C-alpha cells in the first residue's frame, strides 16, 4: 500500500507536468517504438486524447505497423478523426519543430523509436515507458515517467489520464487500444500484474 500511495502521487505529479508541457507546445507528436505493437499504439491513442482534451493539435506517428497491428489501425481509421491523425515518417518530420512536444511511449531508446530523427527536431521530449533503463537512452527528456514494475506503457498512460485534473473522455477506440495493450503485455493478466494493473483495466472497461 505504501508503494501504491507513493506512485499515485507520482502519477498525479507527472500528469500535471505533462499538461503544462502540452499547453506550452504548438503541437504534440506521439511516437512509439519501431515495429509497433498494440501497447505502443494504445498508449499513443491515450496520449492523443490527453492532448486533444487540452485542445492541442496532436498526431500519432506510425511508420511501420508491426504484425497484427494493421487490423487495429484500419479499424481506428474508420473513424474519420484518426484517418488524418495517424501519420507516417515524412509527414511527422515535416510538422515537428522546436515548438513541438514529442511524447515517446513504450521505449526510451533512440534507436528503437519509430522515427529517431524526431528526437532532434522536437523542442521538448517526454518519455512514458515500463522497460528497464538501457544504453542508447534518450538523455534530453524534460519529463520521464518510467516505472519498471508497471505491466505496460498502456497502464502508465491510463494512470496519467485517471489522475489528470481534466476530465479526459476516452473514445471506444482509445479505451480498447489501451486495454488491449495491458492485455497483451500481461499475457491476459497472468504476468507482471499488480493492483494498479487491475485498477487501470477496470477504469478502461468503464470507459467502454
């Protein structure tokens, strides 16, 4: 319980810091890792909704969908909103500048990020990840939410949404993406699952 309490405070603090950074940026570019999976994309969708709630232009970079993700992306793009939001490498490079906030989810390694060039183009960088720190990490992030005991990046992003001061309403696609991300990384709640994983999952189920 002591750990739970301490990390909730952390989630709230990070959520507030993220809100300030989004408010101070001209646009928000969200990127996962190369050969992205549903945890990476689901997390990106969650951050996208966070940014849109603050009325900022936001884009999700996906230059090479991993196996099994094409179907979900196709499903998401049936919704007009995401058709223009999920962008490829060239578009991402074009719209990222020194006023952009780059949010990297599910990795902290430059070489493993979907479009590493964006790391040099963006004005500020935020990292949300659940992997152990390794070499080649991005060392100029202004905000890092890296919890290695968390099941998934989706769990962490869900917490940022839950503990936000803003009332962030996830769409069905966003809730499904985040839920699927947790499911995949926990192998259906059998692996690396804690109280907070179930809390995040319960919240997402209530969202639809």
